[in-house]
C-alpha cells in the first residue's frame, strides 16, 4: 500500500495555497488585463469599421456630387452654345437688315441724283436750244452756214453736258 508521508501532504497543501494565491493575485489581474486589451482592440476595430464605412459613404457622396456637377456643367455648356447660336443669328440678321437699309438709302440717293441730273440736263438742253434759236434768228444765214452753226452749237452743248456730268460724277465719289 501507499504510505502517505506528512511532507507530501504539506507539499500538496503548499501547492494548493500557491495555486490559490497565484489564481487570486496573478491569474485574475492577467485575465483582466487581457480582457481589457481584447476589449480595447475590439473597440478600436469597431471604430475603424465605422470610420471605413463613413469614408466609403463620403466617397460615394463625392462621386455623386461630381456626377451632378458634370451634368450641370454639360447643361450650362449646352445653354451657352444655344445662346451663342441665337446671338450669332441675331447679329447676322441685324447686319443683313442694316445692309438692306444702306442699300435702299444708296439707291434712293442715286435715284434722286439721277433725277436731279435729268432736270439739269433738261434745263441745259432748253438753254442750248434757246441759244441756238436766238443765234439762228440773229444771223439769218444760208443753209450751209446754218448747218455749220448747228454742228458747232451741238458740240458746245455736248461739251457742256460732259463737263457737268464729269464734275457731278467726281463729286459723288
């Protein structure tokens, strides 16, 4: 049989007391420290996850805003292009209308000038005819002299008309 010696009993009791003391003073604080550490790590991981989700939400929000800004930019660019086309069309229309007014004014001035020249030409022809008739009546000459005189007066009349038309044409330019 087994004989139990007193020293073994004291060793067992000492061992149990040591285990109880280690459990009470060492194991519990170590376990508590490890629990605190694991809780701290868990909290940090949760915090990181929350921040990661917030960052992802912000990224999505910024992407959406970027798309909206791009769409607004395209819309504004389209509106600007349409406005530019309208302005261009208005400028062309105004220029065409202005050119038509200028053309009509020039035509009217030319018509007035032509009418004026015709009136002056009529007066010149009347003056020349009157002068010719007066000379013919004063001289009472024969037919050859009369033909020569008519030719001379016609040449003078043509010269006067040419001089007047050259002077007036030069004034218009």
